[in-house]
C-alpha cells in the first residue's frame, strides 16, 4: 500500500518522540495536490515510483521501464465489531529488479515492505528471470 508521509499542522511531539507525519495514500495525496488525471493513471505512475524507492532501501535495483503498477483499490473493514474502521489502499505492482544487496533483500523478504504488512500487503514474490 504505497503511502507518503506529510507533516500535519497541530501534530506535536508525542511520548517524547519526533512526529513522523501522517500517512496518506499516494493517489489521494496527488489528487488533493491538483493532479486531475484518472485515479488508475495516477496509481500507475506513483506506484512505479514508490516501488523503485522501496527497491533502493530493500537491496534491489529496479528499472522503472520494467515495472507495471495498477489496480488501485480502497479496502475498509473493522478489526472488531465496535472498533474504528480501518482503511487501506492497495496497488498491484509487478516488475523486474537486480539484486544489489543479497543480505538486505533476505531481510526484506522476511519482513515485507510498506505500512500495511499487518493486513497482508507488502509481501514480495521473487522468481528467477
């Protein structure tokens, strides 16, 4: 679930930690900033950019020319009957990468990427080319 972090006015330091910003879906964030393209077009462009950045911190060199992103969806559910509603967004991303740091990639494969891993998102599937 590709997200960006934006600092929100009024959000101060909590528990002695610096604020990390509020997570926003990349597509909705782009629309709020004036991007008038169709939602799926935004998802395709920003999903590829997000995956390239994730690859850099996960031990992969990813060429954006060989990545396809799409199928932007919003999922809403409750963890328990009276709990607050949870909203996550997903974008399906497929592509090719070259392993730059095998140890870092092993760690990433075990832990996943992105903020919605708890909900089954952010798992990587690796196959030989």
